[in-house]
């Protein structure tokens, strides 16, 4: 990578797998893509130099843990979201959302008592639990070794795809992006991003686009409120509105007609009934960039399954590699979520850059399971430090990369973005807002 400087801080993200290398590389890709688009729009003769500091990266990859709201630490995992012993191994459940918790308990036939859940799981095999909870619409994944996952048909489908899938959807004419003449350089200034994502990876991507100047409008169904702390962490720079797609299609179509980017983070196919496939969106909004994110990929037998970072770690062998014979482990951060989020933002920025030259509606697509394979393969195919300037320094904690602001949610302490390039933004232009408090319209 040329035009980039790294500050290496050993120990910033400690794991048996090369999670620090993954995190550093994902952020570097995003910073370079942002600098490239900024140079294009500002008419610069040289691309601004990017800088990736391991301390900033590690802090940002743990942003949900560093968040404080009026001094209160966030709640990131519910009591029933964890590993449990089964009759023949381990299973990881995810029950942060009330509807997922209810489906898990219904599948097990128990009430909201951890001891009862533990007893019910101990009597069943991990694969039996995985299938029963999935059939009930809940989330539970059996712990697998890397070898067991490699033999799974979903792993075979994931292995066939590139880390970042991308392509053209039509031959729409190129849309010229307005020149930049502001300071700081905001490569996404004036662009409108419809954010149809939840949890971490998608919101991290759109949070990054908001940092870079985009008008990001997050839309949620009124019946599915987001977890407040999670929404606060990933809502920096964005606006938040609710919209019932089944009841108010006119409002959505008006938003789409003026959107430059649509980012979706639901299960593949879940939004197709609303006409939100990449092809359908491009047909109604020629020139749009559609960014799609999923847990398991848009293909294979698990393409319609729900999933989260912790579950992908369990299924793909990461939890086994990071654990011991006595108990599964975990990466030092939800690195699949965060890393995929920065890669998704980078892919959007590069698609916008290419589109300004060549035209065409575009799609980009990533999956947590594909990022997991990249990690277990050793983050193969790239060495972010090989062709770049680097310096080393100590890592003494996250404090230099934390800041505070007042907001409608209260006094916030939050992590700064690790995406950094010369004359680029240092912070978001606005704090997060309470869920669903904005109107469903563009600024």
C-alpha cells in the first residue's frame, strides 16, 4: 500500500489469530478509499496521505465497550447470549433482542431462567439445539472446529467467493459528483445514504460514511426497536427514523429516488418482498450503489439464516482456536463485525469513484463468514505493512482515542474513528440521536 503510514503498537489487539493484522488492513483499505475519492472530488494532483494507528484501530474495534452514557457503561450482551455446554459439546446462543430470546426459550420449552436453560441444553446435542432453535426463528450455533466447518456445505460456498464481491447492475450514465471545496475534506459530502442495517457491521460502515460527510438516514421498522446502547455507539453522525415499508411505500420511494447509496444488513432475501433486491433498487433508481451485508453469505444452505459475529466465530472454528480444551474462547473484539464494516464502507467509496468514471449502478456484497475465512487463513493475500512507511510505539490504553460530547442521550464518551487521512475529518459532525426521533426525509 502506497501513500499510507502505519503506527504499529504491539499488544493493541491480542489474539491467537492475526486479528490485529485484520483490523489494521480493513481500516487501511477504508482510509485509502476515502482519500482517493477526496482527491478526485477536490481536484488534487496527489492523493492525501493516510495514517493508520494501531491504538486508534484497537479502540474503535472495541467502541461498544468504551461507550459511556452519563458515566454508565453499556449493556452489550444479555445473560442468555453466551456459550452453553450440551450433551456432546458447546452451543452459542444469541438472545439480546426480546423476540430472539422468546424464540430461544420456546424452542427449549423453558422459562426465563438461566438454570433451566442450562439444564435443557445439557440434555441435547449441539447440532440438535442448533436446528431446533433455528426452526423456531431463534439463534443458536454449535461450536465447530476449523476442520468441521471446512466440511460444512456453507463453508464450501463461502470459499468460492471473493472477500468483497462487486459488480455492475446496468449501464446507467455516470453521475458527476460535485467538487469539494471544504475543509476538512469530506469525500462523501452531499451523498445520501439509506441505512437499512442493524447491530454492528452495517452500522459501522454507515457510521464511517457519515464521518466522511454523507447524509446518512437510518430506517428501522417501528415494531423492531434497536438496543439503545448499541444504537448510540453506531449512531454517530447519522439521523434515525422509523418507517413501515408495508404501509408507507410512497415515503420510501421518495427517499430512494434521491438516494445515492442503499446499505442493507438483513438476511439475504428478507427485504426482497419489499422490492429491495439490488436489481430492483437499480431499476427504480439508476446509478445507485447497493451495499449488502449478511452473516453467512447470499448463497448456500445457510443463506437465509440469521447470524451475528459471536455465532460466526462459533461456527467457523474461531472460538475453538481462541479457546482451550476446557472452554471455547473469542476474539479480543467483535472483529468480524468491525472489520467487515470498514471493508463495506471502503467498497462503497471505491464503487462511487469508479462510477464517476464509468457509470452503471453498482453492488458490493460482504459476509461475516467470508471475513472469518480470511482471518483463519491468516489474512492472506495482503501485507498492509510491506510497501508502506511504518513506525513503532507503545500501547498504553485507549485514552488518546476517546473523546466526549453532549447529546440528546446525555453526556457521551465514545471512540474516535480510526479512518484518518491528511486534511480529513477528525470527528463526526453530530452526536447520535435517540432511536426513531427524526423524520423520514432527506436534509
